[in-house]
C-alpha cells in the first residue's frame, strides 16, 4: 500500500479549527509577507493555487483564502500519530516524508478480511484519530501503489489487481510515472511518447540512446516492474533548521537572534535523539537567491546549543565580511552524528556545565513550552514572529521546525 495524507498541512489546520473546514486554506505565511505556499486545501486548489506558488500570487487568485503561517511541530505531532496507526497494521513501513508512507501488508490481510478492507480500516483510523483524510493505493509494487494513490486523490482508495500493473499504467500521461521529471518528460514528448504505454513499447536500445543506463529503469517502470522492497527508514545523517526573512537584511542583531533560535532547535533535536555532532553547517541565501553553505568540523562532538550557535556565528560573520549583499534566508545544521556520551576533560568543566544547563532548559520547555525560557538575544524575535507553546512560528520554509 501507499498511504498519502491529503493536503496535509491544510488538513491538520482544518481538523484543529472546524471553522476552516470547507474553506480555501493556504499554509505558508501571510499574503503580504514574502514566501511561498507550503500547502493548499482542495478548496483553495480549485482557484489554481498550488505548493511552491508565491503567496502574493495565491492571494490574487483567491483573495478570500485564509492564510496561515503554519507550525511544523504541530504537523510532526500529526505525523507521529499517522505512523503509529500504520504500525498497528504492519511493522513493515517505509515513511516517505511526513505525510506519506509505503506499507508492506503481505500476510496480514487475513486478519482484516482482505487487503482492501485493511486499507479501509486504515483510512477510517486516520480520520477518527487525526481528523484528516487519506488516499490509499494498493498494488503488487511500490511504484504502481504510489501511482494508484495519486489517482485515488482526494480521500479515495484504488486497488490494482495482481497482473494488471502494465494495463493500469498504459493510458496514463507520461508525467504521472514516478521518476520522470520535467526535463525527462520534455525529452520523451519530443520523440512522441506522451503515455506510459507508449514508453513501454519503446525499444530498450532507443531508450538507452536518449537516457543511457537510466533507460533500463524507465523501460521496467513503464511495464509496472518494480522489485524494490519496503525498507525501514535510514537513520538521519544530519539535522538542520532554517527560515526566510520577510525583508532582506544585514542587521547583525536580527541575524544572530534568528541563528541562536535555530541553533537551539537543532541542539534540542540532537538531545532528543541522544546524538552529538562533529560538523556545524551554516547556510545563507542572498537577495539575489545565491546560496552559500559553510562547514566547520569541531574537535569534540557536541549537542550544546551554545557551541552550535558560536560556531555558526563565526562562520556567518566571516561570510558577511566577504559578501556585501543583504540576507534573505539563514539556516544552521549539523552532520557527522555520533551517539551521545564522551570522555569529559578533567581540566575543563565547561562541557559538563553546558550539558546540565541544556538538560534543565529542555525539562522546562517540555513542561511549559519552547519559548517559556529564552536568552536575551532571541527575545527580539517576539517583534517579528508569532509564538505559542511550540515556539516561534518562523516564515516559510522553516515554519519553526
């Protein structure tokens, strides 16, 4: 099965606030702010609004739409409930982002009567427990199941009987096949291939001429052949947080405030996962959309907000000295993750003190909310971003992740 939550961010907002149900909802920010649409309800989509569209454009298409900044913490809570529901039906789950997953249900259908009945129960559990709709595709392979769930949207269920994979795919537009991007689609249409069935009939030798080794995969997929297994997700190799400013800036105090808050978010997540990091990564995007990434490997792995921020600030100041442009986006991340726990320096108790301090702060925030305790530096963000118990709601793309 491929299970996909419909218009996820917008649906969570509508579930939380019943007054939004049946209305065009756009998640991503206010229309008078810079940013793009992160998600749009199906009511908003009827006006032509879609993800990645500038918020100002969305506002012109549908002035009556309800624009919501969004909060990724709230959506992650819904994701955890979603994954827990799926785990009740099968332990073989492969999340694909925060709002969709593959589920291998081999051997479990007899418990529920049939695979279709099992899918119906999953959809009902999601609706009852989270308050949102899900679309499900059922097939003999991940590829066809994903296509089926897309065809079932919104709030639908589509099962492709065994042996019918190729015939199901054949009449569909070439752009609906997973793995075909805009560039590949243009090339295929340029040689007269506009459906998956036509691609399946194309000689492999011809596909190799145009696409090299990738032509083999295109040929197999077009026939509904996909032997990939449902795999448990690999452990995260990095953690990062970023946000876009409403106005381009070189205000050092503002940049440091945002960087500090994002560093706290990264450090909190590291400690939650019981991890430390050896590499600190700074990301800056300028007014002209050019993006710079700078990395620094530190001597001792850390999960301390203070170390992450100090390293990021040093990288930022050096980069701002070189580049004179205004800053549009700032982000901080960590990589080279290791298990928590290290040999303490007997001559320097700083690390031990920071660990105790951050654990105490984590405990307070868990009980009273993330912004219940702050440094003086991050208090400046109160004038720019709304806050709730989950923290500041930063502008897209971060949404306070």
